C-alpha cells in the first residue's frame, strides 16, 4: 500500500530534550516536506527536500533541522524543543515539487506537546 | 504577496443538502489548484487537482470549479453526508519550485442529521 508513515504519532516531552520525528514513504518520491498545523494558522511549511542530500527552508524553519540521506526517509529534528513548537506535524511526499500536478500525499500526523 | 483566502471560515448544513465553499487566490504566476479534505487530527487527502486550463473537475459528490481570470475556485458538495464533516483546504501552486504550495486556512464543514 502506497503510504507516508510518521513516528511517533503522539509525543509529550520537556523543554530542551532533543527529539526526532521520523517520516518514511514507499512511493519512490523525490520531493518530501514537513509542515506544522496550528489552530487559525493553517498548514505552514517547515523544510522541504527536492531529492537526496538536497534540503531547503520553508516558511517557519527556526528551531528545526532535517536531513535526507536516503530517498525514502526525511526525519525532522528538534535539537532543543520549546513550548512554542507544540503543534500537529505532517510529513508529505510527491513525485516532484508542487509546481507539477502530481498529488502530494500526507502522513497521519504527529501531535507534539512540549512542556 | 501570494495568498489564498477561503470562505466561509465555518459552515453548518443538514445532511442531504448541498453546499459551496469558496477560494480566492493572488498567487501568480499560477500552476495548479488543489482541494484537500482533512478529517480532525488526520492528514489532508487530495480531492481534486486542476491546472489553469481546466474549468471544472469532479470526484464523486465533489465538484471543483476554477476561474483563472478572476483567480477564484469553488468546491461544491452534493447531497452531503455526515462523513463530509471535515476541514476543506484550498491549496495553490505557483511556479517556483520547493515552496510552491500556498495553503488556505480551510473551511470547517459540519453536517448534522
């Protein structure tokens, strides 16, 4: 089954404790992206990757890191989480970037709470 | 500034009724427009993708229209069902690679029996 998976689905952590949210897709997609979703603000892009070893900042990259060492995986790293990073996070992938008409597939989401 | 505005912000309708959601955008140059359905706490799921040359596209009871001249799109839901209760997000793709998708804030639809 074609899908984007994220782990963990739910996470409660404390300020400053490094964490990683994993994202994996099995569709051989080149393009992957991370979004956060907050009430009243909609989906905002954090980082994206056009292909292996190619990553770039989205609209809200502060406090986040990413890496793309393999085509299928695109982990999101919070080196020192803060309460303002409490949010619902989505990973997404598509064959190429959004300028094409290829569909973008979203993962199930990771709800992160930082206390 | 590239923006996508959706209206109404929320909507309540009775089961079986039709409804129309609106999307206005200022993204230019424009590549394609998408409508997504997002159930509470879950990832968005694509309903339609339209390029600038397409005026209408259907997916079951969902019909999207696009007027690229006025930069407006609508999503019409026919014979609504309880399962249509969700957030509907309009997303516009510009032609710049990478950060090309501009997201609207969504319309929350509640279908009651």
